[in-house]
């Protein structure tokens, strides 16, 4: 079982972005100290839901401040990036960290980001497969040309090559290039990831049954694409969730129900669609209560049992857990400490 944290740099009511980012950095440092496996960084634009606009930049900072823990993006929103630029950043972080960087990518949403960064609605609705293919080429080939509808350019050399770790580092990292993970929210994205044998990141709004169905679909699609059984069965998918550890059976839920709805309300309400399409917002209190029911929220034994149950039902053994739901720095650091000290030993 590999337990990591999921860092949004959430800006709670009454806080500034600097406070949110400081808590994000401190929680990542606490995760390494507590013996956790990884830190996963979200990327958002123009909303207090998360105030990290560049997951790769924050990853670079955290890789420089840590020595052991894996740092990944969850996710870099591909329609807002040129795939070559993102590939260059991923290669740089992979090489300079000794293979501790994972690149998670996703399609994002129909937000105003598409207008600001110039990708446009078509990049969101149709362009993800082409962008992903170009990104993968950049991370795997010595020379790459853009031959798609959106990205067209002459063949150029890939510098630096992502597969040129120093002697011994590639073996220690278990890979010749950075791990690439795809955020999947639909059968279409599951099949896209499976066709390329890329593991999935599954969202914290999904329960075990839905995640198990997506893993089963991924395996079927991967086999149909011709990937060997060891690749299909060994895919290291990641399950996102929420974690809040407390001694009393209702204390952790009470903490989150007091704090998270205010953050969710102001954060989600700030999203603006690029084309004025209608969107239905989740009720913040009901959504918080749902997350508390689905994920490791409660005493250490309950938290460990829920993680083990998810692993048994879905086959997923990697977790990215939101730990900043209290909105408080000291409480977040203590939450991370307890994940490592009180929950992790119950899973080994």
C-alpha cells in the first residue's frame, strides 16, 4: 500500500493565497517526514478552490526540499499547455530529481482558462488525444515532429532526453522516463489511457464500485490494445480521496463538515465556463458528507479499514489523500503525521 497526499493549496474563507501555498509546502515536507510515499499537486487557474497555477513549478520546489518522497502533478491540465513545453519540464524534473517525478495530465474542464491560454474549446473537447500522443513522443523518442491537426512543426531534437538518468538512477527509479498518469472521468478517457498502457488517476468523488468498474474497463481495453498480461495486471492506478484522522468516531467528520463547505462554496462558485454553458454545482455540505463517508475519515482503524477495502474492491494500492480539509496549518501537519504514525502501520 502506497499512501500519499493530494495537495490543492486550497484557499479557505478569510485566508490569502500566500497562506494556502505555505500550508501546501509545509504539508508536503511533513509527508516526507512522516514516511508517506508521495505528494500529488493540483493545478487550477483564477479560483480559490486551489491557488497553485503551475503544478510543475511547485513540484520543482518540493523536489528540491525533499530527498525521498515522490512528487507528482494531479494534474497538469494539458489543453492549457503546449505538450512539448510540458514534456521538457517533466524531463527536467525527472532527471534532476533522480526519477522522483510523476507527470499526471488531464483534460480539465470547459473553463475560461481555455480562452486565456489560447487553447480554445476545441482543445478541451477534441484535442486531448493528439496532445497526449505528442507529449508521450517527447518523453520517449530522440527526435520529434508535430504532425497533428493542432501541433505542426518540423522534426527537432529532444533535449534533454528524459531517459538519460545517470548510471544506476534509472534502475533505482524503476523507469527510464517520468511516469505518466492520466486523470480519467469517463469511459472515453479510460480507453485512451488503456490504449497507451498509462495508469489512471481516479477522482475523490467516485466510490469503490465506480472505481472498480473503471479499472475493469481499463484492463479490458488494455488487453484489446495488445498489451501483455503483466502490464495489464501491474498497472499502478492512483485513487484520490480525503483523509482526516481523529480519535473520536465523529470528530474527523465534524471537523470537515465545519470547514470544507465554505471552501467548496467559494471555490467552485468561482469557476467560469468559456462558453456560458449551464453547470450544476454540488451542494457543498452534501458533498463534504459524501467524501467523509467514502474515504479514510475517522479513527486510525476505520481509516485503515476503508483504504484496505478500496484496495480489495478495486485492486488499487496507491492513494492520493487530501489532508488540508481543516484549512489550518497545524491541524494539517498533525493530520499528515497521524497518517504516517497511526494509519500506515495498520496497512503493512
